C-alpha cells in the first residue's frame, strides 16, 4: 500500500511539473512585445523623505483627489501623504499604543479625501483617521475569529471595505474565500468571496497571501496568490468566478523545488521565498490587466534593496484574459493609480518615482 501511495505522489508531482512546462512553452509561443511609457516623473521632497525612513512597497492613490499615500516599513510608523509632485502634505499616526498612535502601519487604504483607514495588526485594531477633525475611530480586528488580512491595501467601494484575507486553519481550496468584505459603519465582516488558485488545492502550509485589484465600477475583483501566476476574476455582486488567465508570463519561475515543497509540507521550513517568483501587485485599467511580480537573486538578505531584484509586469487583455506579453521594468512597482497606471520606484537612493503605462507596441 505504501508503494502505491508513493507512486501516486510521484505521479502527482510529475503532473504539475509537466503542466507548468507546457504552460511555459505556450507562453513563449504566444508572447507579444509590450512597451513602457513614462507618463510622469518626480522625486519625493526632502520634507517628505524626513518622514519616510524605510519606504514600504505599497503606495495607494486617493480615490477622490490626486494624492499618494505611502507608509514606512518598521520604524517611523504612520502613513505619509504627498501630492503628485512628491510634496509633503501630511503624516498620520505616530509610534505608540494610544488611540491615535500605531505600532504597525503596513495595511491601509483611503476611503475618500478625508478619511484614511489603517489596520494596526500589533494592536488588533482598525483605526479610521479623520483628517479634518483629527479624530480617530477604533474598531476591533477579528483575528480572534480566525480571520487574517493578507493584502497590504484595503479598498473602499459602494459603502464597503475590501481586503485580501486568509481563514486561519482552513485549507486553501478553490472554494475557500480569499476576499473579505467589511461594513463601513463598524468594520465588521459581512461577506466573503473568491477562491484560491487550484494549484494550491488544500496544501495548507503554502504561502496564502492574496493580492487583488478591485474594479468597483464593473463589480469585479481580480485576485492572485503570492507564489502562483494565475489571475482569477470574481463578481463582487454574486461571488461567481468570471474567468481566469491560463498562460503565465515566461519569466515567472515556479521551480521544481517549490512543487516538491507543495507536495511535502514537512520540508517547508527549509524553503526560502527568494528561490522563485512572487506576485506582488495586481492592477487594471479599461483595457488591460497587469500582474506585477519579482524575481530575486536567490541570496537571502535581511534588509532588501528593492531595485536589486528583477521586476516584471505581465500584461493580459482585461476582458478575454488572453496573455499579451511581459516586460522587465527598471524599478520596483509600488502600486497603481486610480487610472490604472503603475507607480514605480525608479531611483531607490533618492526616492525618484515614475508613473508608467504599459501597452502593446502596436498601441
């Protein structure tokens, strides 16, 4: 009996290796050339940089006004708001345990021009900052109920908040939800939707972080998990799976070692995230869907230099999910604007930022 089980596991692993090789081959044959267009370029001012000691890899565009919201990684917690020229406008939150203070500020979103939401995971609190009155409303983060938000961005749409999340202790099946929906009034969980990439299929020791891009106007949320390149689209109205990408960008590496780890959770503790690609952001505009991913050198560094990694963007047709092409970009992508353009850290030393558009060369 044991030999039969071992043979099944071996065949199971070889099936995924063969599948990924076939996908990679078809990706190369159907790849088209795409190009990067720089739309806007600026450097964060000295005053802004005084508040951004260790820039975190998430930037949010305010849905109502042309303001960018940055945050720090680790020390000097709080979110920093600038205009589109990098000029300092305001910093929200300081380090501490008080009602207006924060211990962590890596999960955040902008409701409108006045209200900024920060999830302080260390204090297990949502904090809603009112920029006009300077008041802060506190709401309980339901981690004790087995809910863990995994997306760094939180999005406001039709009087509700959306975030990528994980149900702790629940296997990541295609039917297991990956998007949490919270009520505006008290930030209570009111609904869930989505599902994991079928590659995971219940392997509960694999990284489960969900990244998403929310199309509020068309009631669609696009999702992807950290180690796999399959983008799925779900209706926010019905929860129905609307479609998914089938071809992944040829530079997206899913190594044989990763497949082995997926089949053998006991070895997961020896697995390093730097050994293959990781999906970082999803973005969309009226025509295209963008999968932003990173390939690292394979050498672990405690303090990552963002632009030492190789950064890529895979481009898909938004309606058909057909793969159009990929492009290697010259800096780390930090997020996207409300118009669907990508925000790129072009100069890491001086905090130079570019707003870029990626389109087929024929456009």
